[in-house]
């Protein structure tokens, strides 16, 4: 006890960090097995580690063993916690870890930490500033390891690619990478004409950072001139990416990269020239990206490369408009003419700025993030097109045979990953549904459900089997979650239960949706997230969801079933309709 008291008095910052970490590690998981700790909780802990590092930076630079060893022990404990469930937070933690490792003189470990992010920038979630920081720290780690030739090769390649990939405005790139650009070797005849300009501007800015016994006016003028040099270099860089040059397309990693294909493809050439990446988020968002991908493919007569986590591939396989790529693998970005990075979520940016006055659906927002305007999206359709493999059709047909004669099949998505969207009276609703229909209750993990021969618990199934179960239904009941969008993709009339979010906005791309919303609550839709409490209840439970009566949902199910005549398996397999004609606008209700 005395040792703990002395420790708390001598190093209060580290002791406070340890106490907060212990409280964070004590947070459990929810009913779906997901951590209750949210990204904001993880970010608060990362910020606390960062503040502790800043306070003790001199101790790290002087290799004070007691401080550094204890700090890294706490950091490794945090690294193995729930923070690993959130990609945006683990990358922030790895960038902090890289800075700490560089300060204590361990550049090899720093390079191993940040290197995978720099080689795969399409996996970095959140603000694009994180991409820039990862690329910058990777170059710094390589320089500290003595890999000067690699830095010279990669610095210009990364700057020129970022400038031309439509991921960031050109202005500011020279300043971001000035330390690596300052060591460029412009003597090679194969280098681009902008290389010596970037190198000289970066060296001038680097010299301007030095302290000396100059008059303040001289120091001020040098800084102004250095800024002007950087802006001029960025302007010439912008000009360089607009002019063709054989050295402009440089591979980011390795050698012998094939030249990027032209955007517009011929009938016999469907190799993708556009790459769309999404390494984060849920299945619902990924499904809502498919109309934009279809519009891109039809616009340029060429398939699109779509990089997403491999666990989602079974849900989207078989579409003729895109090739699925594992976003966790290595992708040579220089093979593609354009890169659209949806991991830095355009929908989240729009919704955070406009809450609660959100008018645009996510299908439109994701399409805009790919460079697809609304008129082009309407031209080729906003609907999600569901497709089943032969194995999925067998699962669907087997489920339909389980239903007793004369009973319609009603599917139910029991929970959303974000609990504030859940319907709290789900058990009562299932009992009342089982009195009239054959019910398929779907969830990722086993969940308590009423004991009834008319209820099938479809739990812990592979993703392709869960999608097949949705397609087997005559109608589907869902809160605001991924299966809601897939039901619409198969043409299944869907009853959507909405509270904090808007049924009108969330279902703009779907047909045959019967919404159920809480009446008389002027506060909704509030568009809150799981980190915000309900302003009516004062806690994280949504009053608007609790106020919906099961009878209202049952009435909506009856209306939805009127839109769904009984169909045979052959009718279920029939295509939903031809592709929209390129010259005909398609507007869905």
C-alpha cells in the first residue's frame, strides 16, 4: 500500500493513466458479442496516452527506462483490448505507437508498426489526415533506418499519386512531406521536371525552420518566403498531374507495375480501371454502395474493382458490375486510373454536418463519394439488386418447405448492432406473429425467443445462409440494419421499424417498404448515435422505439403481405427486371 501511495505521488500522470485503463478494460460486451465500449471511449483512452507521452516526451527522448517501460506495458494492454474492434481507433493507436517508438530510438519497430498502414492506405478509416500521417511517419521511420534510397523513391511516388487520385487537394502536400522531399535526388534523367522544384522548395522550408541569431524581421521574411515557395511548388505539382509524362505514373511499392488501363473499356476488355475501397463499417453500408458501382460500370463500360473485407464477399458475389477484392490484402494502387476511398466515409461526413436536418439517403451519398452524380445514379437505378448462388437457393427453398400449409413466412431481424435502434418489445411481437404466420428469427448470435413450433431461430449462420433466409420470406420485419436493405434487394415487402432515424431517408432506394414510426414525437428523427443519450429518456434507451405498439407492426405486416402474392420457387428465381436503358431515366418510388 505504501508503495502504491508513493508511486501515485511521484508519477501521478502514469498512475492516472493506469487507473483509467483498468476502468476501460472492465467494460464488457453486449448481447451480440460486440464490445460495449464505443469508438469515443477508445479515442478518449488514446488521447490520454498521447497526452501522457507529450508530458513525458523529454523522458522518452532521454531513454528514461522506468517511464518508457511502464508506458509500453500499459500501451500493450490497451492494444489487446476492445480497441481492436474499431479500425479507426486502432490506426490512431498505431500512429501514436510509431511516434513513441521513433522518440525512443527504435525505428525498426516503428517501421514494422506503421508500414502495413502505409502499404495499404485504403484500410485507414476516418479522416484522410490519418492517411497522410501514416505515409509521413512511414517515410520518417525508413529515414531513421537508413533506407534513404527507398525514401527518395517513395516520397515523390506518394505525393504524385495523392495529387492525382482525387483523394485530396494538391495544395499542402509539399508541406506535409517536406522532410522526405528535401532529400530527393533530381540528378536522374528519368525523373519528372517537377522533382527539382519540389526538392528546392522543401529544402528552403527546412532551412527556414532552423533557429539562429537573426533579427526577428529576417526570421519572419524567411518564413513568409518559405511558405510562398511551398505554395508555388504545389501549384506546379497541380500543373504536372494535368500534363502527360512517362514518369508521372510511379508505383508506390515494388517495381514493374503495369500501366493503368483507360477508363472506358471495350466489349472484350473488362479489367477494372477504377478502384473503390471500403475497409470499415457494416454490411448495410456496403450494400448501399452497389447502385453507385453499377452506375460507374455502365458509365465506362468496364467492371469496377471493389475492395471490402472478405467476410462480406458472400453477400455480394455474382454481380456482373464489379470484381470483389479483399481489402486486407495488398492492392497496387498504381494499376488503377482512379481510386475512390469510401473508408473515409462520405455519408458520415454529410450526416455529422447536417444532423438533424438530413435529407439525402446513403445510396446517393456513397455514389457522390465515387464521383457519380444524382442524374447518372437515377439513370441506372438506385435499387439494390439481390442475387443468390445455387447453394443459397437450396437454403431458401428448404426454409420455405418448413412453413406449414396456409401460413405465410415472415422474417424478423431481431437486433441492430447499435442497440439504440432496437425494438424493446421484440419478444411479445414474436409471440403474436407466431399465432398467425411462420416466423424466421434472424440474428448473428443465439438470442432468447418464445418457444413455438411456428418460430425458427436462424442464429449464428454463415452470411450467405442469412441472406438466403431473407430471400425466403414473404415479408420481412426489420429495424434500421443491414438485412432491411437486402430484403428490398430481393423485392421482399419490408416493414421498417424506425425511431431515431428516418424511414423516408433510409428507404429512398427501396420499393415496397411499409414504415412504422413513433407518432406524435416532434423530437424525431434526432439522428443520434450510440454515444449520445436520448433527450427524452435521459439514458441510452430510445423512447420513440418503446412507444411503438406491436399491433401497429402487425397491421403493417398485413399491408405488406397484400403487396406479396404467394410465389413459387421459379417465380422467386425470376429476374426483377431488365437493366435500365442507358438513355432512359429510372426513378424509383
